[in-house]
C-alpha cells in the first residue's frame, strides 16, 4: 500500500480481545509500520488507547452520534492530505456515513474486510432478485463505491465473485484468510526451552449467547466420552457461558464419569495458545461460522481437528491432513470420528506445524494479498 491508512470500525459488540484478532491485526499489518488513525464506534467505551501502530479513539456513544464523530475524524485527517485509504469491516449499512464522506473528500481507496458467513454471502448474491428496498439501494451504493473487497474463504468467494446487489465485483475481490500472531506462537512454543508432552485433552471453544455456536452439542461430547470409556481424557471447554449452563455440564460429567475443565471467556490470546499447544484434539461443532479462527490456531498447534463444515474448514482441509469434517452433524458420526482420532493419535510432545504457521501468519497473509 502506497497511501497511508485510516480505519473506522462501526460493528457492534466490540471488546479489547478483538485487537488480537482480525479487527486489530489486519490494519496493523497493512500499516507498513506507519501510525494508523483509528475510530471505533463503541457506546460503552470512550477515550483513546494505542495498540502498536493503531491510535484508537472510541466514540463513547451510539451509532447515530458516532457518525458525527466519524465526520469530524475524517475532516481532521484531511488536513494531512487527501492521499489516504480507508479500511472498514463488514459490508454493513452501519458504514454508510463514513463511506460517503470518505469518497467525497479523499482520493484514496475504500477497502472492505467483509467477515462474511455463507448465509450472508448467498443473501448478498441473490438479493437483486427480490424487491429493492431503500436499504438495498444504499448497500448497492456502498458496493459501487468500494475499491477492494477482502473475503476470508474460498467457499464464500465462489458465491459472491459474480456479483452482489446486482453489481459485478470480480475485479475488486480478493481472498484474505484470517491468521495467527506468529511472534506469539513462537513465544508459546519455545516455552523456556522445554518441550512438554501433549496431554490427553479434547478442546472446544464456544459460547452460550450464540445459537450458531451450538453449545448444547457439548453435552453430546460428554456422552460420547462416557460411551467410549476414555476416562483418562479431559474435555477442556473454553468460552463464555452462564453459571447455570456450567453447572449442568459438570453434573452431566459427574454422572458419566467424564473429566471436564471449564475455562473462562476473558482469556488472553497467549493463554488460548497455551491450551491449544498442550491439547491433542480440537472440536468445532458450530452450525455456522464466518471463519472460525480457532480451527487455524489449533492446526498451527498441531491438534487433530474434528469440525462441522463451517468457515475455513474446507480450505484448511486442502492444506492440513489432520482434520475430519462432519458434512452433516450427528452424534453418531461425531462419536465415530472421536473414536478414530483417539485410537490413532500418536503425538507425544507439544510442537507446532511450521507449514501452517507459514501459511497463516498474519503478516505473511497480508503482505501476499496486498502485493498480488
């Protein structure tokens, strides 16, 4: 990128852990080492922070008032010249004001990191066949104004490459998979020069307040572990769940003589990496995922993976052979794969997959994608 970068994030539900994921890592790696003025729409947070090269300002107000702050943000930056690019996340009506203002006064490119699930991809690709509402027309306008779209998976690329909202975007569209923090992976794997043994752990990362994550399927895993009589194995559950749900899981585990550990939600990324480093098997049982970065992370830390056919799973299976994909979820099929993996798993010591790290390092992904 020749132009300096501005970054506006309008999506709801921000928390600081996002900065270690695509929300923080994409603009950071696109910055070419220069400072990036950044504005986050966030009702519950105000003030400024610095995350490496990102100078982040939080609006501290709702969407409508945040739009006025985004106008001031863009006007403030035009003092330094018109040669900026703007990065936004999600093809969303929430981006309409900053997009219109940016394209009116700046000469640089508008870049959209789509963060798109398959359901939305299909909807965007076919909605021109339906009635054209005001929202449709505004979305179509944003598509026309956007210079570059980054999509995360080949599956969704193939769905939208011929067009969305009735507009052909094939010349604007590139695949940019989500990645891992290479430096942090190396810190965790070096472990003070000690190479620990892999432990008999099945890890699952989920959360309760999202039906698409299918947290109730964790009860199936407990029953399967009991039926397979693998009492020497532990199910490690990482995620945000209400205490009542955790209590039900523990009761179920006690009744079925299964070892479980319930980790909290607010883990630092380094702690998540440590769990995956020691784990032998990773499970993803979601109904829908836009990407599921945990699949990539678990591959980097050399886990055997059992997953539903969501997010990056199909792309990952082309590069990583220690993965089983459930095209249709059933408890019996899951049981078959867990039995097969546990019976064949021979990994003794913690290690990382250098191949996966090379393919999914954030910096390498973005350098390759932007230069293509």
